[in-house]
C-alpha cells in the first residue's frame, strides 16, 4: 500500500465549480445507472475521510455513490461520525485502505524490504495496524480491509513466504471472526503467487482488489491475462492506467486512462463474463489530479460497462 498521504485525493469546491456544465454531460449515464442497467458494477473513487463531512461531501458532489476510504487514525468517535455522514450522503464504502506504519519505497531495489508484511522489521507493527483497521471496519460497518502485502516470494519454499503465510493466518481468522473480508491489492507479486498465498492462508475470507496498472507497472502480468488466474477472487478493481517498466530498478509510470497499456475494454468485458458485481474504483495518483479527470473517466468506464 502506498503511504497514506499519497492515496488522498485532494479536491476543492473551487476546482469543482470551475468546471461549468460538467455534471450535465453525464446525465445519460447517470440515468442509466439509476435505472439499474450497469450490470451491478458501480464506479467509485478512492477518498480520505479523516474529516468525513468535509471529505465525503466532495465525493457526493461529484455524483459518486461508492468509494474506498483512506483514514490516518482510527477511533470510535470517527467511526460514529463516518457512519452518520455515509448515511446522510448516501455513499457506500466498499473497503478501508490500510497501510503503514513505516516507510514504503516503491522501487524494485528497496520495495521488497520495505512494503507490506513480508519485511520482518515492520511486520509486527503493521499486523497490529491491520487489526486496528479491522476493528474500525466493524465499528463503521465497512465490509473489507485492503492493503499491499508486499513482494510475496515466488518460491513457496522461501523462508519469507512461510513466515508471511503464518503471519496472515491469525489476521485472516481475526477478520473472519469480526465479519470482515481482506483484499490483497495486486502489484508486487505475480497472480499465481497471490493465488497460492490465498489458498495457503486458507481462512476463506481472502479476496483481491485488482489494480490494473500495478500489474503492468511492476511488470508482473497483463491485467486481462491475470484475471484468468485470479478472476473468481476479484471483489473490487482499481481503474488506473500505466506503462510497462523499461528501467529494471524503477516501476513503470502511471498515466491517465486510457493512454497506457491497460486494455480497459477487454478488462471490463472479462469482468462481465466472470459475473463481477463489485466496484470499479478510479485511482489517480498523479500530481495533476482533477475532478474533471474523475468525471471523464467515470463516463468512459460506465460506457464500457453498459456496452453490449
């Protein structure tokens, strides 16, 4: 999982009001959604909710009805505020993005030793953070928690692979006891390695947040082909675009949808064949993140969803 600050979408009412007429151009798709013809696939955004009323007002005003949340600090008071705001704004949260603590370095050289629960040095505190996040999910009525779990070793006999599985089993059981699902976000591991880990942990509540761009940017899989391996475990998808890496030390670059190597028409077609009924969450981590981009991408994705 990228650091908490990196996944926050920074909006402003000034930015939204600066796009005259932008909402009206989406009227046709919005009507289609309200009439229930989007194949039960909802398009949403990733958002922060440290101040639920303020942060989620932006989501509502952009006419998104589903989101994933990134929250810095968990508390019962915040859970109550969040629940009330979600009900008031008629927004559904599909999962809580839970990362940290500690530094994650998104490179091929330092990533394996810094990301997720694979590195020993930060494993215990991050496992505790995940349990705290699960408690928050239960209190706020959020059905799932997700994160990047790290560069899961390809070799199932690797000592770190075994340690990772044994670390995850009690976390999976704790989540199961509290009615929470765990989503593995794709990225640092190949699809077959992730499938193996899900089966070896084996708690039955482990699923996938399928990040289309990460699979490409880490050079791990074509996202269309990856669905052949992980498809039945995919519960949500990050709509993000990117290009394959050419520098063996650095990830490939993220780019706006649909200018990269992700074949979104084929991805969504595959999801529909899998009878996917989850959420497609627009995630955009570039500096020029704007409301206009989110709305244009929403329209693009919803047209693909409704296409025959």
